[in-house]
C-alpha cells in the first residue's frame, strides 16, 4: 500500500476474509505457507485486473492459457475465458490456487506444501451454483454436481467471478436444451495464437452479450439487436416540463432511454423513424444538448451528454445503415409497399392520428380477405371487429365506460405522443391496469410487446411464410389440425371456417419459422385470443414475441420455460405466502396449477373477458404480472386451502375462485366458460372483480422485480434441465434394459459416456454439426447421436476386439452395420446393441456379429468421414445420405434389422461370404489377437480354421483347384503364410502373385456360409476360449471415463 488508508483497507480485507480460516490449521508453518500463497495470488490478480503494463498483461494471459491446456490436458479448441485466485476446500483444509473458467469447463489447480490438488468439472454437469455466506466465510461459491459438492472461497472479486460462472453455466444449459448453445459458442471470438488478446477478450464478449440481453429484455427489442453503448444523460419531458435523469442506450437500430427512478419514464426510438439528429447550442442550463426528430413530428431533447460528438457520429453511422437497408427493402419487396412515405408506417396503424382510423372502415368490413399478388388469403382485420355483437340498447353504462376509457387514451396520446416513440410513464401503466379499450387492444399489445418493430422491419415476411407452408404436412401440422376446433370453441369467431383458417395459417407459419418449437398445446388458445384483437399478420408477430422473447422456452417440446417458472413460483410462494407453502407442497398443487395458469396466461382458467385484462397487463409489464396474480389468487384463498384434504379439493377451490373473476366493464356478451358449466350445481362463488384483483396483486406483491425473477430463473433452469436429463437417462435405460445383457448401472454409465462423447465433439468440432446430431424433438433413444469419428474413439475404449492398427477398419465395419438408416450417425440403442453382442453375447452371437460385419459390401472409409449433407426435406425428416453401393447395403441392413426385431436365431438367412470378404475376416482375426497372452495358440488355431474354410469354399468350385491351400505348418515359398494376411495379402497361384485388391484374383463363385464358419471355429478350443471369455464392462467404462 502507498498510504496509511490503503494499508488499513488491505488489512481489514485480510482480517475479514482470512483470519477465521487460519483457525483450521494445526501448526504455524502451514499458516505461513497458506497466507503467503494467498497474498501472492491476490497481488497477481490485482495486477492482472489493473493491467500494470498492457504487454505484460497479454503475456500473463498467454502463459495462463498454455498452463491451462497443459495442466488439464485440454485441446487447443477449449477457450479460456478468465482465471481467478481463490481457495478450494478439499475436506477441511483450504487449498490456495487458481480457478480457470473456460467455455466448457470449470477447473482448479493448486500446488502447496508439496501437495497437488486438481479439479475439472464440465458446466453441463453442474446441477446447482450458489453464492452464499457462512459463519466461517463472508463469501463462498458452492458448485454442485450429481455426485459431489465443491466449495470455493476467498475471492478478490466474488461478484465478477460468480457472474461469469453463471453465464457459462447458462450457455451449457442452452446446449443441453437445444443446439443454439453450440452456435453461440461458435460466435465467441477465437483466441488466435499469433495475436494474443488481452486477458478480458472473451470475458468482454460475454459481458457484452449479457448487457445486450438485459437491454433487449428491458425495451422488448428483437432478438438480434446488439447494444453498442450507453451513457448518462437527461431527457426533457414536455408533459411535466422537467429534465429527467437517466441513461441513453444506442444500438444498431434503436435509441432508448430509461429514467434512473424506476417507471418514471422510458422511451424507444427506432432509427427507421428518425428524420433529423442535430446538436443544439450548449448553455449553462442545458449543457451539450442533442435533439432527435421523428417522422410523426415528435422531437426529443437530450442533454448533459458526455462525448456528444462521438455519440452523434455513432448515431449517424447507424442511421446511414438503416436508410440503405430501407432503400434495399423498398426495391426488393416493392409489391408489399404502396408509396415511398409509407415504407414503415403502413404496417402499423399505430402511427395514424386517431385510434379509430386504424380500425377497418365499414366498406373494408365487407371485404374480409386481402388477396395480394400471390393469392394468399390473410385476414386484414381483427376477428373481433367482424363478430362484435353489441347489446341491443344503443347506449348503456358499460358502453359509456368504454367510451370514457377510449377518451382517456386519446388524451394520453395527445400529451405523451402516439406510436412506438411515445413517452412511456407510470401513467401509461395505470391506464393499462384499468383495462385497455376493446378497439385499441390489438394496437397497444403490438406496441408494448415490441412486436411492432419486428413487423415493421419484415414487410411481406408473413405472406411468404404462409405461401411456403401451405399444403405442407408434418408432425406439427397434424397436431395443429387436431387442436384447431378446441381453441376458444365458445367464441363465435371460431365457430366457422374463416376464424379457424386464420388460426391454422398463423400456427402453421410459426411452426415453419421455428421448427425447434414447431407447435405446442396452449399456443392455439393464446393465438386465438391474439387473432380476436389483431390482424392476422399482427397476431403472427405477437406470437413470435411471446414464444421467443416474453415466455422463453415455454412452448418447446419439454415446456422447459414453464417448468422453470413453476420453480420460481414455488420459491416466491415460500417467501410471500409462507403459511400456505408447506400445505401446498404436501398437496402437490403448485406444480399442477402453475403450468395451466402460466402456459395460457390464465386464458384457460378464467372467464374470457377477465383473462384478456391479464393479457393487457402481461404485454405491458411482462411475466411479473403473472407471478403477482398467481400469488394474489393463493393469498385470497389461504383459509380454504389450509382446510383442504387432497389436491382435488384444492384444485376445486382455486377453479371456482377463478371462475368467479368477472370484468364488469366488458361490453362483450358473456361467453360461457368451461369450469362454470361443470360446477353450476354448487352454490355460486361470490364475484371477484378482475381490476380489484390486479390492484391488490400490485399492492401486496408489486415489489417483485424483473431482475430478481431472472436470477431465480437461472437457479431453477439448472435444476429443471438436469432433472429432465436424468429423466431422459432413466427412460432410455428402462426401454433398453430388456433388449441387452447389461445391468442398469452399466447402461447408465454407458449413457453418460455416450452423451459426454456427443457433447465433447460438439465443443471441439467433429465432421457433422451439433444440429444434425442432437434433436430434442426425437424420441429419448435417438436424441443424442454420434458420427464415425466419435464412434471410433469409443470403440477403441470399450470394445473387446479393438486392438492394434486394424482397430479403425473394424470400427468402420461395425459402425456401418449398426447405422440402420444410413445417415452416418448412430444413436444410443444402436450403439448398445453392438456392444452388448460383442461383450455379453454367447459364442454364436459374437461370431454372428463378426460375420455380419464382413458380409457388408466393400466399404469406403472416406465415405464414413464425410460430413453430412442433409437433403432438402420437410422439417421432420432426418437427413439422408446415399453411399456407394448403398442400395445393396440398405437391403442387407433392412434384413438385419428385421431379424433383430424378431430375435430369430435362424442363421440360414445370412448371406454367404465371398472370397474377398473371407480374406478380410481372416485379417480381422489375426489383428484381433495381436496383444493377447495366448497369441501364438490363437494364430495357429486361426490358420487351421482358415485352411479348413478355404477347402470347404472350393469344394464345389473346380476353378479353385490350381490355388494352393493354406496350411498351418506350411513353409514353402509359394504358399500363403497365415502371418502374411495383412494389408498386402496375396493369394499365390502358379508362382504368379496377384494382389487381393484386384477383382481378377478373386473367384466369384467361391463362398462359405455362417454355419460353415461357426462349425470350423468350434473345432479349435483356443478360439472358443477367446470368444467365450467374459468381459468386465465396468472396468472398461471406468478406464474410458
């Protein structure tokens, strides 16, 4: 330290973080070594963070990368992100060392007092990651896997370390969930050997990615929007004549602002709307101001900007890109755009002066479809406008209230602006909580969800999708057809073909846009409500916003997002309604209710006119509204729920309560709700006003913040995805255990190895890409698949016949035999069937496998290594690759798979082995024994069998008579020696040598059957003993691991 203050600070840190730890050591020497090591580590990290010298810093990181790869045996492709000094607790003793965080692994190394401690954990194996304080340590990170717990403490900057760990674990969870995670990994900058980056290159990229994610979530921006930078500033707000303090964010296509004080004011200005950006004159009242004008004649005044010139330059650059993009789109998709001025304003009626103009006029109401150039029919207006059944009396109190709501919004627009660029304030939120008027609902949903931006920047996209997906059939379209008539069947709009057709088009178009999700139940209910209030194209973009941004992972095949939020809801229930938590856990109710409530945003459990108010709030405020409301429902029923005996009773209590939630302001005729139809014999529940319920949810649970939800989601995501992985493993093992001779434990270990091999090749590259190999939509047994390169590695480690240089050729033969559908990938079931026959089969089974591997037509090893080239096929089809002599191959494979299924032991169906194939089989056997202790006996036995089989094969073939026959004791020059059967095997005939590789030397008529092969082999006890030898699978698995 350079000053007394600095020394005191350092000393206090040591007192807080180190003193308690020292009580563990027994002697002074250990204490000295530990403290010295700790302080050296801290100084090194301090220098690393503060970059004493930039060149030195780069060198240090280069050294760390080399050390990381050397210590942990990692390949070059494994990228180190950062490393930190810390203590790792091994038993009761802390080991001072360094934790290395790479893209796929968390590693720790320590060498102290002559003892080495080393730890390697894959991020995909982590089930829990927690930062907590204990009596002994103020700060500690606990890393849990399925089999162990690890504790790290005494970090110089625990928050930074933990944040990075969270990010890397999150990427790993994405990789388990779908293949985008691997694509994300590829998008990280690679550390080039020639130009070493600074220590924080990868870390800076990950930080930038995290900031962009937060920025997109805060302003509901499209998924590919990247934050360029942000700066403190003030914004002049004309509605209250004030300069509000906040932050300006600039990205490729948007300028956004949010106030320091929460909910005070936020602003989103798409650059496509900007007309002028200019620097105003500075004054003492308004230092370095910046004025931005938009197409709808609004002007925004920012001030107190640091680096104003640089900021203006950045905005100008982005503006230039935007205008050239608009120009391009105008030229390409001229058919969708009527005039130059309307490039982006036409697709959104929000920019029009009055909300009423945006609704279709009466003359338009007659024409329900818009037939564009391609003749694709799409509904040009919200279904509700066609099915608006007003009550007979001209003017009733409900209509008056609706009219007042519309007026309130008009006044709001006049004061705060209208369209994308309006000032969003607390007043905006209050208006939403009072219910959006029916006529404005679609527009405001588009605005608040951010769907308006995607729609504006993709003109014509939806029509193209509809055209492409029309008449196509796959699993998703089948499911859609099945659910179409179950979507809001009580509403008149879906009691005829027009509403149904619009719903079909939107759902099918989305399934084609995003095959990862395709279609999931509950999407039909949500989409039908979107179609009631928005035009068809708008409903599509609202669905995109819901599935891809606002309810992430909710609608994938395993509804992971909803399960994660169910876990979050359980945690919130424990904190906010503790008196009810234990009772709900015992009854198992939370898991039942939350899925149906969250997946359909209460639309399936509440009367329609009340549920749409919930959707209003959700589009405005996000998922926190759903959590708040769910807690408010539980809170309102505490006493009744505490008296419930079982989950059925609890569900009835909640179902009746939700049925009684009414919207007294609704101008719609009441739509009968399913639950109320079922429970009308019981005394009706007293009515609950939806607006009062929402207000009370804000009063009691309004403190739940979006960032808190995100933290909880991370924790739950680890838990949910790892639980799903465990379930998948159990299902696979349960399905396969009856088909093989392996025990359950062996199968579980093999599955873990198979999956690890799959993931490793995804990290460090393989011939085929991750998306081809992992398809979460497939049945459990086929989700993970490996290509030949990976199979080769596993073959060498696990198969008893893998031996010597011939191992790869043998692996290729077996791979081709197991790859039933010829897609150059094998799944776990195929892999286990081969391994089971080779390890635990009886003698006949093992020999049959060996025989089958050689009956296949000649193979080309290069073919197996070629990367996959998927054919253009519908989303559900697997890629298919044709190979040399593939027809012959496939016929044989088909025959074998049928034989496998029937488990018929009939060996007579097996094709005969020709001479070339027989020679290959001989080679295989010789190589197989090369490292066996009884090598000599086995060679002689093989020679005898080969000799016998050559004789059998030539019995019916006079053309073979001039060939010399192999014999075990033969030593004459012109005879074929058994040791010669290698890569360059030759058959000797009349003193002329002819390579086996040439088809002329092979006798076409020579052949032997499997029975002949089996019978000959049984005459040699050495071979029988070799093939009957039991294989210890667990030992091989442990070695492989």
